[in-house]
C-alpha cells in the first residue's frame, strides 16, 4: 500500500461534520439547560462518573488546570491531606494558561475540543488510507474507526434485558471502544488516541519508506529522512503522556514488531519505545512518591470485565474482523495491524489500574479488518453500508439519548444554580486560608471554581470517598446531632463550610460555637469557621 497522501472524500468530510456535531452535542444541551435555569455551566460534559459522580473527571481536569495556571505543576485539590505540586500535563497546563489571560476555565477547556476533533478525524483518515483502497472502503473504515459502537450493548440497554451489572459492563465496554465518545469530556484521551496511528505509520515509514526493497536499501532510504523518526518518537511520547494505556500498548507493539522482524528497523523502534516509556516512568514515579497519586493509582474502580461480557460484546466484532485477516508477509504496516489488537489485550490483562482503558483505540485496527472482510466475501455495497450503520447508529443513538436525559436532570456537576455560583464566586474572590467542606456531588465543583481544596469530592482522588461522603452528606442533611456534627467538622480540619441549594438546612445551631460568621447567597450558604 502506498504512503501517498490522499484528500478526504465527500463522504469523509460528512463524517467530519458528524464527528464535530457529536462532540458539540453535550456542550450545546448543557448551555441550553444552564440558560433555562438561569444557572452557570461548570465545564463538565462526560457521561461516565467516579463513584456515581457524573462529570467528576472533567471537574478534576479543570482543577488541575487551575492549579497549573498558578504553579506550573498541579496538585490534588480533592483532599485536605498534604500532597505536592508534581503533575505536569500539557493539555491542562495550556488550559490553565488560557485562563490566566482572561478566559474562563470551561471555555479554555472547550477550546481544546476543535483540536481533538481534527486530530481524531485526521488519524482515522490517515489510517484508513494506508490500508484500504477505494473511496467507499476508506470511508467505511473511517466511520468504523470513529463510531464503532457495540450493537449488543445498545440492545441490552434499550431493552433493559439482563442484570443491571451486566448491562453496565456492556455499556462500559462499548464506551471504551467508541473513539468518538472521548470527545465528550475526555479530550486528553481523544488526543492521545489520535497520536497512536500517526506514531505507528511513522514507524512503518521509517522501517520501510518505499514499501519495497531489501533491509539495507530501506535503512539507507530512512537514514536520509529523519522526519519519520522524529514523528514516531514525539507521537509515541504524546500518546503515552496524554493516555498512559496507549503508551503501554505502543511499547508492546514495538516489542512484537522487533521480534517479528528480527530487529530490522531496531533504531526507530528504540526511539519510539523510549518516547512511549518516558511518560510511563514519570507516572510510575508519581504513584510511588506522591500520596495523592499513590491513592489514585491503587484505587480499583471497576475490576476487569467478566469473560461473558467480553465474549458477548467483542465476540461478533472480532468474528467479523477475523474474516479480513491476511498473511502480513514482510510489510511492517501489515504486521502492526495484527499486533495492535494483541498488544491492547496484553495491556488489558497486565494492568490493574482501569484495565478497560486499554481497549480504547481497538476500533482502528478492527475497522480495517472488518472492511477487508467485506471485500473478501464480496459483500455488496448496500449490504456493507447497512452493516456499518448497524455497528454504529444504535449505539450512538443510545448514548445521545442517555446524554440528553442526563442534561435534563438537576445535576450540579454540570449546571450550578445562580445562588451556588455566587457562593463559590465569593470564596474565589476572598480565598480564605484552609480547606473547604461541602456536600457531594456539589463538592466536585468547588476546586475548579475557587482554587481551594475540598475534604471529599472525587471518587478516585479523595481518600475513603464513599465513607467520607456519606458522613459529610449526613451533616449537611441535618441528620447528625450537634456533638457528632462538631466532631466531624473538627476532624476534617476544614476552614470553610459551603452548603448548596440542594442542602438548604442551616447548620448554625449545630455548629454555633465553631462559626465566625455566615454569608447567605439565596439558598446557598458559606460558613466561616473559627481557626
């Protein structure tokens, strides 16, 4: 297959428009919701939540960005326990710097979305053009790479069949495979995923720049053009930094390719592997040196998916992809195509922290193999188009419906009431020393809006989140006796309490001896405590 660049076709441009519409859909409906409620949009637009706190991950991103804007390196603002300014992440640093020039954090983060849309689309087009001939086949591969959504997951979700845990596991599997879903809140993941095909194509170009010839001829040709080496190293570095699971998968691909080719092209493979390994070493050091990162890296949110879920969800897709398998011969690109799913499987089973994230990006090699399978069995164009629609539309429709229903609810993680926003703006302007105690899920919004740490607010980054959140919520619900309420507040070492409009019960009577003054903002309250 030639490395010649090809312009996107009209169908592919239509897919770009669809991808952009998909990415902007949550932003639009949350802005509409905020306007209808005369509220304030928080900047969160993701569906998956930490311990049930929807949007919590994006609120953590914004908190990191805010901290990075002032310190360069970010700390964890979802705990009052000591931790360092140790986290450097390019996307969050850029968002933080944009906020320093006057943009709001939500706007600064959303400005990354067009870049993520273009990067993900360009990666899908480049990958499809490398392996698929013909406008229709390339367009089908692009569509599947971007929008592959397990139809069985949608079927079980729509019909409410099976147990709740089985349906959720299928939904999670489908969400991980759906590349376009990363544009809903998880922009660093989208950018990291987009860099993987560019890294792999650059490695292939460095090893086999003309696609023909002996190893000696390929080595001479690649040495004359270092651009492929540079792209391979930098793209691997960026993919690993923005999404460590992609970095691990890339390293396994490079190891497999080195063994398969008997170390032909070893130089560029070492450069690319080192690029992918550097961020992983950094994250390993964070997990073993900083208490907040140590907590998050050992937090098991969801165990590996049950074998039945993997079989039911991935089985039909893998069967379709298997039809497209061919002998790779001596082509490094064809070898990479087969190694990618195998390397992702190794990452999935070798990693204990959020192993499902290793499945992100699988839609790219599977898309090519499924299109090739259709070619092999000489599937009519109409039948092929129908199959692509079956593998994309039901899952997309279910996710869009789920997002619309989420937006129609009263979720403070996405839209703050005007009174809640005023209370947090007061704290942002006053910046009292010490941490904040607030009820969940409102507490998840506090760090990004104020720059101040909270006692509990995020399922991965707040220690003993479930137990602490339960006790704190009982306090703000007025279900603790005064002595127990005062003991809890003293134990948290918080300097300020903030109750949102979902918790209007006053705490003055229970905590009267601890409160210096209370500031009311409609139904929200700020309690300044005696130090």
